[in-house]
């Protein structure tokens, strides 16, 4: 049975690519991850990482990924061109472009690296939060499709319309248990998508949503494959914050923790907003 | 008098580019910013940003920059190729490659955006620290050349050989007043370089320096040109931390604050280390 027939999860469908030439892959947007005016950025990040992982010359696992959202991705098919820029002993550097009808919509750089055991030290720690099963799941009924592809259990900072306020903005910190919906064993592709699941911070602090768009997203994958396998289908803990909204842009930092306290990934993005 | 003759600061010499064709620029490494086995990564980030700023189609100011250090940059001349990937109403997306003898050593993506005044909110705050003039400057005598191009005034986390320890590693947090040496008015190019001035974190926590190399660096520029002009030649406050060293890589987060408490830039990198 082909991979196509067994990969029934909506994420696997969204990142499904057909080889179309040397380093060239064809995919298509799926309604399951639709956002307001295009696919959920995390699904785009995931498909670009998948293209690197599918490349026959790829060795090792993802270490870093930067996605630049240059323009809207339209509903329908897209091409993904993958180029191995530099093949080093310890890392490979990749450049990826997603285009539609010859126009580049998204660019991506990625670094893969050999799995190694080294000295380790973890000064960072996750916040103390209740267990996922003790936190209510957010109702995503009637909202943009991609929100229904995740189970969000907000411990702190659930974005609510009418919450926060322009005059007295709320904190931008959020602590959220999150997993794919339906459940799916964790891998790097899912982690790339999870890195962009921190719902519009301006909604969290102001209680309304002006036009917003992620401009650039960088994720560092700090866990090995074994740690992702151990995590399996259980929710990961997302910790996110913003330092400043100013001049029409805001930063956003995020950490994704396993439920036994290992840092799986850190992710940062800069977001454009209007008004 | 030409810009070449007036630009005497070592940073301006390091980022000096000659136009050599459409989007093509020629530069050269300078001994003043030499690191262990190549130029200081911040100088490379600065020259790649300078190439974007020099491009005749560039509008607006830098918003985001990601630099991927694919391979060593050798002493001597290099080519910088700048490509405008997507020219949008509110942002421009750029792709940049630094090569030597036809081999790509560094890739870079950058986003520029029009200056805008919008609603603003700054939940982040700098740590409370003594004023720069009340903190002793680090002695950089006899160390890699680039360290002498900055004045470091460590409030916390000065990296010291024999400090920290493999058995009981120190915290990775650092608070540092920092400025160009000799002093130079702050601009985006200088800020891009400053984003990489957080001296090897593994030295800070372990007290020794195994082979290390920044793999990928992403900086978001959150201040407008007026804020940089206000800051002038006074030291900025650098706040930096690491969450985890594991599997031969560590993350590193950094914030650069003006001395009146405005966040000028945030920067993140992933660092490869041996052992």
C-alpha cells in the first residue's frame, strides 16, 4: 500500500508532495488548514520542511528553519523547489521556494544536522502548569478551519474577543497544552507546524483582530527523533510571549516543551499588523 | 569627498561594498573584525544587510534578517548577490548570497518595510542594571581582533576561562552594556552586528571553549530610525540567554535595549558546538 493511501491524517495530506523533477515537488493547499485568506502559516512551514526531508541527498534531522511569508498562497496547487546550498560535514544548508504560477509566495532556509550525543545542559525550564487533562479545551467551532486541526488547552492567555483592551492591554504571555486534532504521533514536520499555532497575540492583548500576517518565522529543533517518539500523541506545552508591538510589527517568542519537561523547539516570528 | 574617504570607522570599512553589476556587490574581509578562523559573524550579518540597503530598489528600513553561516568565509574578497524576491505594498523580501570563488559561504534573507506609526504596546522591559559608566569595561587585550571592536561592560555573565564548570555549569544569562569601539552612531548595520556580540555562551557556563559556530541567526529590528538616532553613540544594553545545550547545538536569545528602555532589536541564533 502506498504512503498516499495510508497517510490519512489531515497534516500528512497537507504536506503530501509528488516529486516532479530534481529537487522539485508539487503539492496543494487543503481546506482542513485554511486560515482567513490563505493556508495556516504552520502548514506552509511544515510542507517546506517536508520537501527538504524528502530530498534524496538529505542526511540528518532538522536543526533550524526560517520561513519568509513573501505573499499570499492561493488555494490550489504549488511548486516547491529545494536546493542544497552547502553540504558540510556536520550540517547541510538548504534553500526552498514555494511558488504558484511562477510567482514566489514563500521562501525558506533550513539546516539539517547529524544526530549526536554531546555534553548537555538545560538552564531553561517550563512553567509549572496543571496537567493537560485538567485543562478545558478551547471551543474552535465556527472559526477558521486550521484552529479545528489542533486541540488547544489554554492555562493562561486564551485569546478572547472583547478581552484585553486597547486602553489597558493584557499580558502577551500564553501557556497552552496543544496537540494535533485528530491526534498524530509527533515528528519534525508536526513540530514545524506547531511552532506557528500561537493564536494572534494582538487579539490576546487587545481583544480584537486587525489585519495581521506573519512576515518571518524561525524555528530551532532542539530535540532528537527519540524525544519526539517518546512524546508520541500527548499534548506539548507551548509557552509564548511578545516583547513589543510598535511601528506595525511585533516580535513573538515561543517554546515547545514535552510533557516531561524537555525543550523540543524554540520559535520566533515577526508579525506585521495594521492599525 | 567620496563616502570611501570619509568612512573611517572600522565597521564602515568592513561593510564597504563596490557595485559590480545588477544586484552584485564586491567587498572584502578586514583584519579588524577577525575572529578565530574567519570574520566575526556579526560583521558578515552587517555587510549582507548593507548590500540590501545599497540596492537601488530598496524602500523602507530593515524589519527582519536571517543569516545562515553555511561555510567558512576566507580572508580576502567576496561577492554579494542581492535579489528582490517579492516587492509588496508593505514589505519587500530579499535574498542575499555571499560567495568566494563561486562557492556560497553565507546566505541571508531580509525583509524591509515602510516606516509607520501605529498602536503600540510594550509588555517587555529591560532588567534593572547599573548605568554603563558605573560598570567596568572588559579587557579584550590579546583576544580575537573583533572583541577589540566593541566595548563590553558586563553587569552579569561575563565569560571567563575557568569560570562555570562542566560539573556545575553557571547560568547562561548575561546583561551587558555594549557599543562600537571606537564609538559610532547607531544605525541598522551596526545593530545587525551587535546582535551577534554575545560571547560564546558555552564559555560562560562551562569556562572553556570547544569548537563552536553560529549556524543560523535571525534578528528583528523593532525600532525606527529616529530611535537609533536618539541612541547615538551611547552603549546599548544586551540581554542574552540560552535555554538548552544538547545534541551538539544550543539556542541563544538576545535583546538589545536603548539606554532609555526601548527595545531596539531581538535576535536569536542556533549554535553548533563540538564535545
